C-alpha cells in the first residue's frame, strides 16, 4: 500500500522560510516522479514544483526563484524548501507520487499559513 506523509507546515511570518518533507512508503520511490501542489481556500489545486526520477525540476511561475524541490532516494523523501514566503503562499500543500502510468498517489496535506 502506497503511503505519503507530509510534515513541516505551520505558521510563518512574511519573508520567512519553511521546509516541507514528504516520506513515501510501500513503493519503489526512486523510479517515480514527485510533485508538490497547493490549494488555497476557494481555489483550485495548482502545481508548485515537480522533480523527476533523474532530478529534473519544474516550478510554478509564482514560486520560481523562491522555492526549491529536492529528493533523497536513500530516505524515500522529497523536500520543498520555501523561502521569502508571502501571504499568498498560504495553502494546504500536498505531495504526489507518480510512476507515469499505473500509480498516482497523494499525501493528506500540510497547512502552510503566512501571516504577521
């Protein structure tokens, strides 16, 4: 059974930083692509960043230059380092695993709130 568990969310002031983690179990982590997505209240879920099995990264326009996605295959973990946070970054952040074919799996999400 595939499981994804996020952690690291919380309340941070504008301009601050947070690092999110997503631990994957029940599947071969290294062959899958990982992504972070976010959903703000009343809005659709949007892409934050993705990282392929080979380390190729893609970022949403609103986070480029501020957020960094990375992965540690030895720990079955994907990270999202978030710097220079803005109030508009407030959302539930979820990670996703995909093998590009038969499996798409999501975590339960972690709340990030940027407020003074």
